[in-house]
């Protein structure tokens, strides 16, 4: 391995020999990286120890990512489908773009923009040019059907914020550096590196909180994070009851912040009346947590001035996900933690013009079938197959897939695959031939993050310590790969529509006009050019985050503890009965959703196994390491079980994103199964108020395989 020296010289051109400082764009941590280029190729990647934000933190994904850039299975030429699924042949760029534009134009002319849908994958959020250009492209075509990860990820949290704060784009983040008690619902930051809160050294933040006070992790699995701090092994989807129990203690014992409620909130009486209907003992039973543990959590939370409740995926995908997130926000509000140092703070605007209060973001469009609202533009994924299959005005006939591998990551399984094959046109911009775009008509090759300029735009709202960095591409795009923004402009040009410039350039201006900017040279501050002279990035000063009330977007300026939609959700609240096993998902530090399984160094020590408590296995007569059939209704996959008392009895967990059969040879050889194949679609699979796919905590059946069904999985 080459030993790195910090020998950066300002203005290294892409591909020039030397060490290029840049940042990882795989997860929200956005760690600083130092990439050594020799003879035009990245030969080694190390942590950038001089990055003031990540301070040398990285994980194995970031420092092995050049293996993706140079992966022999990567798509580096435009590919056209010439036969069945997965049968592609290379074509020239002009031929591909001409044909795509002609076919897209025909769909638009004959059926209008509602016949075209977009699927935007998770990595697109972390590329500034691609995300802005995709938006501009769809806007020019009049396309408003945005599908993507939202309904498997953020929708419920953002919907709850809309009801509480009046905006689905204003969410609160935990002020980790000043916090003395963090109550964490369904998040595993030691593996995920934090989500909807950006802090690359999140473990150091949590350790410091535990040192000063408490970190409590509520999770049906004793996760890597739970193991390090205090674990409350609640039942899957039991959080709504746990939260009701905590709120009941706060209200009954008058431990809430009465002054804050009176000055800044409405709806207290309605919320209190509803909460009074729920018996703490019953709540505790349904949460699967002892009553005194819940009461103690509430009292300790109330008594700790610098405390905050935070929740992520584990509370974002159950049948009551919006209600759970709303009660979580209510806990922070009633506890007097919003805007408190060490409590919950709103992100600090960094772009000019964004200081204004943003409203809406909820229900701007609705699904054609089922009438579900979009949230921050994302439609309910569970309705995509019906949107393609059901005839009528607005039936989807063409799709643009930008990143995203929905066959692995969205619900639908066989129904989704069937629907994709009915489309007139699928165009995919991706690095690989995946389980989803094997049904595409074209796959267009795009750069990896090492091959493009960027700025950590997506995180600016969630960074607890504001940081900015501008990076140029480290190397030029491999093969014939072309930036997505160039592809979208080339298509717009052929369709006779107005094209747009490079989004990075517009953003520079917005940044310069924002609070950290130089006001176009009028004052001391930052511009992208000046940032380029600071290759490790810089920490920036932004306005005080401890005055949240001007950011409430409801016309009366008050946060809401009640909303008619929340009343409806309470009316719908029924306890989950039965003793079926419930399925949840876990992540691995060396995986990223569905697409890093082709890097041998990352996958060699991973085991896609169904984690199960030994007591459940004994009840079902199953052995450790056995391959079993896992089913939801009629859909089933085979998985290998691994027994561990980390799982709460009654809950099983499987990592998502496995079971490959795309163009990634190494990934295909890893075995495992795609559990999203099991997830139902259609109206009953959707949590109504947020369009969230109900996918965590579904009841599953597990059977021994008959001897003839047994298959060998790699060890
Ligand atoms: N290494 C790695 N990092 C990643 C990713 C990755 O794939 N790999 N993905 C990135 C993405 S896209 C995201 S959105 C973030 C997600 O970030 P996190 O939400 O922090 O990550 P998860 O591991 O999904 O954690 C969810 C936790 O919820 C628990 N859980 C499941 N059901 C319930 C429930 O009903 N109640 C409670 N209380 N807990 C429950 C699960 O056991 C799990 O530990 O991670 C990001 N970072
Ligand atoms: N069962 C279960 N399902 C889940 C989850 C879970 O925890 N459990 N998590 C959900 C969550 S939180 C998320 S965010 C989604 C993620 O699901 P998706 O949004 O579908 O994302 P990925 O599966 O990560 O697939 C990303 C694709 O983008 C491509 N790609 C990578 N970089 C780029 C780029 O720069 N440009 C372009 N054009 N393409 C690129 C990759 O090759 C890959 O094909 O999965 C969701 N699905
Ligand atoms: S934690 Fe790993 S994947 Fe996430 S930004 Fe840092 S290096 Fe990249
Ligand atoms: Mo996500």
C-alpha cells in the first residue's frame, strides 16, 4: 500500500498525479477522503485526517470505493436491450439519445406527462448536479410522478413534521454536542453512521453523551449501538404504545414544560384528552416494556434539561409510522426540548433565500390509484405496480430510473417485475446492470462520485456542526460515462425543450448569498472558488439554532400538538395481535442498501442470515444454520437462519439488498435472498396518511424445507 503524505497542491486537475482531497458520498457522514492518483488512476484511498469535520473518520466502504469506479462489471458504455431481460449490447451515445428522445416524445405526445414516472434512488440525494438536473428535466417535461426511496424511508417522519411544524421540509435534529440524554427509537448510528442527522464522528458524540448522562436505544434487536449504551428491547411496532406511556407520565405528573406549551403550541388539550384514554399498564404490555421502565424514561427525560428524543427507520415503516413520529415530536415539544441547547434544533439555512419559512411539501400531488399524498414529492412506492398496470388517464407507460434498484429496495416482488415488463420505455442511468434495470430498454453509463465535482448539499440541513467543502472530480469519467446533467440536457435538446446550465454553478451563487457566503464579494465570506483553496473543507458559522419559533410554518406561528389527521390515526390505532414472528431489517457496516456487494473486500466477511432468538427456533424445531422458507402470504424466499439472543423473541431480522441476479458477477455469487420480494403492494400495504410502505414488523411464517427443497448456500 502506498503511504500517503499530505502533499496536495491547489488545483490538481482530474486525473493528475498526486493526492486529491475529496469526500465520500455513500452515506450521510460524508467523510473526508484522500485519494492518490497515479498515471490517471486512483490507486489508494485513505481517510483525510485534515478534514475538520470527519477528522480522519471513515469506514471500509469509503476507502474501498475506487473498486466500484474500476469494477470490470460496471457499465461504461451506453447499452441497449436486444433480447430478454438482461440481454444488452453496446450502442453509441447519439444513437441511444436519439432513440430515447423519439420514444419518450411519442409517449408524451400521445398520453401526456402523467404517463411518465421517475424513480430516483438513494445515491442521487448525494450528488448535487444530478439531483438538481433531474428535477429540472422532469419539470420541463411536466412530469410530477416522483417515485423513490421516500416511502421506504423518510415519509412518515416528514409527514409528522408537517403536522407539527407546518412543513414537510423542516425537521428537527438532535443537538448531540450539547445533549445529556438521548432517547433513540429505531436507529443504529454505529452502523448507519447517522441518518437525518449528519455527524461523521457520531460514535464520539454518543460516547460523550453517555459519559455526561444517558444514551437509551429502543430496538427489538440488541444492535451494535444498543450494546454500547442502554438497551430497551421493545416489541417491533410497539413504539407508539411506549411513547403514549411516556407522554402519559409527563402529563399525569405535570412534568411537561407548561410555559413553552402556553407560549408556542396549540392542541395540548386534545392531545392530553387522547393520551388520558390509554392506560399505562396496557401501553406497557403492548410495547413489550415494563411499566416502571417507561415511567422512569419519561421522568428522567423531563428532569434532564438537555435531553432529546430521536427516531429513524425503526419508527418510520410500521402501520402507525406517522403517529409514532408525531408522538416523538410531541415528546420533544412537551418536554420543552425544541430549541433548547442539547435538545432538538432546526437545521440552519445556508443558501440565500432559504431563510424564508418553507410551507407545504405534503400532498402536493396524490397517487392516481389510492389517492395517497406525496411527501417531499415522493409518491407511495407500493402503488407503482398499480399505476403501471391499471388502465385509465395517467397510466404510466415510461419510466426514468436514476440510480435506485427498486426490485431490491421497494416493495412488490413479482408484481413489480411484471409491471416493469409492461412499460413502453425504461431508461436507466446507473453504474451497473441491476435487478431492476435488466428490464430497461437502455442503460446509460454515469460517473461514480470520484468522477464528479460536488458540494455536500443534501446534508446542510442536518449537520450538527456546519461544514462545507467543494471537491473537483478526482479522475475523469471511466470509459464513455457521462454526467447525468449532461444526459438530461442532451435529451431536452432533442425534445425541443429548454436546457439548463450546470446546477453547481447556480448553487455557488445561492451559497454566496447565504449566511456563510461573501454576498458576491460584498463582505468577508465564502464562495466555491474560495472553498477550492481549502481542499479539506471548512467549518462555517451559521445563525443561532436555538430560536426555533420563527421557523414554524403554520400561519399562527405555533407548533401543533394535534391535527385532524392525527385524530384519524388515533381512531385507526389497534394493537397488533397474534403470536406470529415479525420481520425487520438490519444493515451491515460493509454494505450499502443493494449496491456494494460486488466489492470482494466488502462482502467477504458478511453473512446474509435471518437472525432469530434461540427460543423461537426451539419452538419451531429449527437449527442454527438451517435453510428455511420465509413467507408473507403467498410470496416466499429461502434464507439461512443464525441464532442469537440479540433478537427479542418474536422478532426476526434479515439484511435487505441481497439475493442478486444482475450484471454484478461477484454479488450474484454471494447467495442470500431479496426479502423485499415478500413485501405486499397495493392500498392495504400503505400507511394512508404518509404513503409509507408498511414493511417493518410484518407477520411472517417460517417452515423447514422438505429435503428435496434444500439448497446449498455459500458458507
Ligand atoms: N452501513 C450502512 N450504512 C447506511 C446504510 C446502509 O445500507 N449501510 N443505509 C443508509 C440509509 S439509506 C439510511 S435511511 C440510514 C438508516 O439509518 P438507521 O435508521 O440508523 O439504520 P437502521 O440500521 O435501518 O436502523 C433501524 C433500526 O430500527 C430497528 N427497528 C426495526 N423495527 C423497529 C421497531 O418497530 N421499533 C424500534 N424501536 N426499532 C425498530 C432495527 O432493528 C434497526 O436497528 O442508514 C444509512 N447508512
Ligand atoms: N427491506 C428493506 N427495504 C429497504 C430498506 C430496508 O431497510 N429494508 N431501506 C430503504 C431505504 S432507507 C432506502 S434509502 C432504499 C434504497 O434503495 P434505492 O434508492 O433503490 O437505492 P439502492 O438500492 O442503494 O440502489 C442504488 C442504485 O444506484 C446506483 N448508483 C450508485 N451511485 C450512482 C450515481 O452516482 N448515479 C446514478 N445514476 N446511479 C448510481 C447503484 O448502482 C444502484 O443500482 O431502500 C429501502 N428499502
Ligand atoms: S461512514 Fe463510510 S460510507 Fe459513510 S461517508 Fe464515511 S466513509 Fe463513506
Ligand atoms: Mo435510506
